[in-house]
């Protein structure tokens, strides 16, 4: 297992080119370039939405949802799996002018270094989650209660 830890998000360094490029292009608002890092059936699994599949759908999603977000990766751990794919966990924060939340990004890279999967997990209290997406919580409660 390879581990990279850093103090300053501006100096984040991960040995995997796709991971480094993912955060760089996101923070520059270059969502088409971000999406191009994914394999043809690559998936982005955001915290409050269904999986988004394929580079074009991912680019469209990011253009709608990721504008004005600041992605601040802090540390990464990676492991090459027996099938040749690489599992990478990145910890950091996402912020906007409305909120800041801790995040864990779980990446699965193909043996060619393309992104097959990014699952975004928020590490937050219930109060923090309600500030981020109060309507989503209310909709989920209605579904759970059968309303």
C-alpha cells in the first residue's frame, strides 16, 4: 500500500496521474477534461444522487453541480488489486461559499490508469448534511414514511 500525506491542499501529490488530474481539472472548472479521465463506462457516484455513467454524462453533471466548488484533497492511500486495478482513497474537503464538508473519495482505476469509479462520501454530522441538502433529506424522509 502506498500512502501520501500532505499538509497543504495546494501541494497535494498522488502517484496516480488520473487522481492528480481529477482534482486539478475540477478546481479549474475544466469539467470536460475531468470527464475525459473516466473510462467509457466510468461512474461518478455523488452523495445525494444516482450514479452518473460515461464521460459525457459526467461532464454534464459536473457542469450543473460542481461549479464554484473548491476540492481540497489532503491525503491519499492506494493499493494495486490482484486484477491489476488500483484502489485509491483520498481524504479532504469540499467547500463553497455556503458550506465546507469533509469528504472521502474512493477511486477505482483501470489497469490502464483510467477512472472506472469515483464514489464520493461525505463525512459530516446530521446538522452539516441538513445545511448542504435540506430538500434531499425531506424527500428521503417522505419516501421512508410512505408519504
